[in-house]
C-alpha cells in the first residue's frame, strides 16, 4: 500500500483555481501560496498569468495556477478565452491541470452554480470551494453541503480566504487522493438545474429578499435612485474635507514640532538641512493628508460592502453608453478613483476592443486619491472656510466640483471619440451590462478595518519609498551647487533645481506657474503626492530665516495670487498621470502610440484648462 502512495506523492499536483470574477479566488490563491508566486503575461495577450506553489502537510508539492475570472466557457473576452482553453486542455503553452478547484461565492450561489455545472461538463477531476462561508452564515444562508456534494458528485469544502486558517479544509482535500472526474448530462438545462439545486440544498432567509426588493424599488428608481447617488457623493466629499481636518491639524503640528526639535538637536550644516528642510518638510507634509485619504476609502469600502456599488453601476449605465462607453466601463472607472493603474487593468473584462481602448484613455481623468493632497493644500490656502446656506462647507463644495469636473471631462472625451469613430465609418455597438446584484448587508467592521489598514500601509510605504527618495533627490538638486559668497538672491536660485525651474517657467508662465511650481511638476510625474512634498522642500529652502519653520499652506497663501492657485487646480484635473500609469497603458494596449496619444491629449487639455482659468481669473481680479 505504501509504494503507490509514495509514487503518487513524488509527483507534483497541478491545480487550477477557476471561478467568476469577485468570488475571492485571488485571495484564496494568495493564502495558499504566500510569497511563492510568479506573475507574467500569456504570450501574445495582456492577460496576466499567476502561478504559485506550496508544500502540502504530506510533503507533496502543489503547483497552483490562478486563472482569470470568467462567467462562462462561452468566452466573450481574452480573459475568458484563456480560462476556457486551459480548463479544456486546448492552450498550446499550458499543460492541462490535474485538478480544477472551482471557487464560488457562498453568498450568491444562484449566479455561481451555473458556471460550476459548465465546468463539470469538461469531465476533469474537480473540487468546489464555497468561499466567503462566514459571510453566508452571518446573512442566515444555510447550505446543506453534504446534499449539494451528493447532487453534484464532487467534493465540496468551505473556505474563508481572508482568514489565516480559512483554507485548511481545502489543503486537506488536496493532500488526499484525487477525486473522480464528475459527470454532468450535456443536454441538461443549466438554468432548470440551478433552480433545482438551490431549492433542494440552499435555504435563503425570506426577509432578506423582501428587504432587498423594497430597497431596490427606491435605490434603482430612474429619478430617486440618481438623486440618492448624487446626495451620497456630495455628502462624501463634504465629509472628506471637513471631518478629517482636526486629525490633519494634529499630524501637521506634530510634524512641525518634530522638525523644530530635530533642527535644534542637529548641528548647522547640510545634514540638518536634509533632515529638516528635505525629509520632514517634504515627506512629513504628505503624511498629514493620510486622514483624508482614509476617510475617502472608508466611504468607498462601506458602499462596496453594503452591496450598493453594483446598483450605482446600473443607474449610470444608460448615461455611460450614451457617452460612448460601455456599461462594463463603470467598475474600471470607479477603481480609478483609488488609482488609475488597477482601473486600467480592470478593463480586461471589456469584450469590444474599441470600448476597452476608450475606457483606458479616459481612466486617468478620474480623480485618483493621489490628487487629494494637492487639492486639499490649495483649497485650504485659497478658499474661504465658510458655510454656504449655513450648512454646507464652501471648501467641500469646491472639492466636489473638482471630482465632478474629472467625471464630466471623461464623458466628454469618450463622446468625442465616439463621434470620431462614427465619422470614420466605424460602427459603434452598444453592449448590454451584466452585473451581479448582491444582497444588501451591514458592512463587517473587521473587513472595513482590514481594507483601511491595507490602504494606510500602501500610502505610508509610498511615503517611505518613492516620496522620500524623490524628496532627498530634490533637496540635493535644490542645495547644490552652493551659491557663492555675496550672492544676492536666495541660494536655491543658484542650484540645479532653481535653474531647471526658471527654464521651465518660460513654458508655464502663460498659465501663471512660478518657478517653484515648475520644479514640483517634474518629480510629481513619479507620484502625484510628490508635488506637495516638493513644494514643501523648495519653500523650506527658499524661505527667509523667520519662515523656515513655517507651514507650506500659509507660505503659498501669502505669495501666490488666487489665479495661480485656480490654474494649478485646473491643471491637476486634466494633467497626464504619473509615469507608472503611462507605462501600464503601454503594457495593456501593447502600443507606444496609444501611450503617446494619452499623454499628449491629457497635457493639451491640462494646459488649455489652466490657460483659460488663469487668464479669466487674472482679468477678473
């Protein structure tokens, strides 16, 4: 008996994780493989290939392939085509898996079971992982796992991918003897079949469906639904600006006190200037904006966890199709409010090549979280802190207007591309939107906390790596070469950074940018937040002795005209995204030309908007 087992365990087990999008499959992959992952693209397409490995308790090596999410084996996108070909053993560069692990969301088996039945028809050994089992239990969804396994004829395990021990049962199943290949009648109606399985094996709380229907009658109403969405967005930006202010002031005061203490503790010289004027004044200034970013993501996470965001996509679908986008563009564009990079990558689910390209080109116009520090700095310095109608914050209204301007610009650009395609004789097809509408639920505090911690860690890691390193480089360029004895102007004017800034001012003078802003624009190409830290460093080095310890906000409020501040706000609504975003556009489209078009039209829009804003504001001043 031991010889066959030894032979079996000496051969690596190849498994493929497959399932619908957003079923927690990638989280399961990360939990299984940890850091032992390799990520690349499949040859000839921009679909990502993720492979990892882990050692089972018996010592057997398990190779895990994370396949792209798919709704059906009838492929409508490049992602679904890859998944279909690998599962069916048709992919030329991929060996057929020994075992398929189909991951299904236990809270929405009505949608996921259909794909399970499709996969069973392939006839390959298969295990069903009911993910998010804890969430299903919290909602009162009862799944008779034994009966469902008996009806399907495949092993079923429960998993919670976000918990440390949430994959133990799956690993135990994979470490045993492989299950037999399932058999599903090819002539069965998949929809009559899903309903039968749900009726026999799943018990749904009736009050949940009744509450969902009642809420949807209001939330999805073509008039009241849009009004509710507008009020939610408006309230969100009001709260982001006003609610985070006390925390921002405390962090700012703390960083200023820390810088003053360091300045007193260190001897005069380059080291003190680097620490006080470079690191603390630069990176420290950006850290003060962390409360606003976390508050923004708190709203987004709550709306997502509650099940509202897919309904917002449904409400906006008609407007987006009219503007030349597909309904599937909503999720990528929504993701771009966090960062344009995952938003652009999320366009892989869009079937039509022209629709996908249009979404990629307008995604950078969505106001990413990296713009928030720039907006906050300028609004707080130049917009009066007063109430409108005795309730609304004027500063919050301006912030809402900037976000709205980005959305309107994206719709206008996509509509212009639609007209351009029509004039060239290309047919513009409209594709129906298929979205999963989950049940409404009270957001789980632990899940929200994990999401906020991840965003906090990403921000702080960005501050500690990209922003800090660029701040140090900018300090060096702003400090050397040192001005000779008797030099009349500020020493920074004589430095490399000063010379670069004064040279660029010839280009940006018509839109009101001074040489300090011109300096900040260059490192700001690496990360939006660096513009704030760059301004802080430049002004710390160029300010007088009595201002060196002052904060950036009062300095620019005293030295810039209002027209310059408004022009810079307009610039950041449209300006080309960071270099990482342009690189992702190049990778996703496999076209340098498309990347150049994106950078060119965004720069042109930004310059034109800033020019009009500055000249009009200057004339009215």
